């Protein structure tokens, strides 16, 4: 298992509004995330991670009602996510890395968007991500 710490960053809310439009399409092909909140947690990792193969990859999805020609592929990778709290111990929760291929953060080895059940992260700055997959250490941690 690989454990990587990161900083929770405030986003602009674009993923939340996009996820509300995307989630019905995701549930048709990936019902595993039906209990997940339609918003993401932005994380800047301390250590770069290169995901070689996502756990689940959609075919192109036409999801935006104003842009009918826009089709996008989405990648999801299973992780456990934990808020680091200096006061009380917090258990990790099941989560996914949410990786839209047309996102400006796609292929950024430090920046990841996390989706999970509703949790309030507004008061927290640090987190841990647990990858339960094979990995290799090099310039990046490459996760298979």
C-alpha cells in the first residue's frame, strides 16, 4: 500500500456544477458511486503520482446540455481518503480519484480531484490518500 499526504485546496466550484450534470451519466455505467456527493475535494499531493491505469474508465460521454458536441472520457481510481486532524483521530473513507480527461489538471502528477460521500473538509488543510495497488518508485510513484 502506498500512502501519500497532501493539502486540501479550495476550488472554484466548477467541478461541483459539472458533477451535478455528469453524475446521472456516471451512474448508468458506474453505479458504485451512487452514494457519492456531486462535488470534489481538490488535493495537491506532496509526492507526485502517475496513475498508469485507472480502476474504471468511461467511454466518451456527452454530458453538457449547452455543448451537445462535447464528449468526454472520465477515469476513476479507488482510494481511501483521510482528513488529518490534530485534535481527533479520523477514519479513512472509501473514495475515488475523479479524472475528467478535458480537465486542466488531467495528467498533473501533483493535483487530484477526489469524490466520496459527503464530508465537510472546509476546516481542514491536510489529508492522506491510500492507494491499495502495485506501485513503482522512480521520478514519480507510478501506480498500476
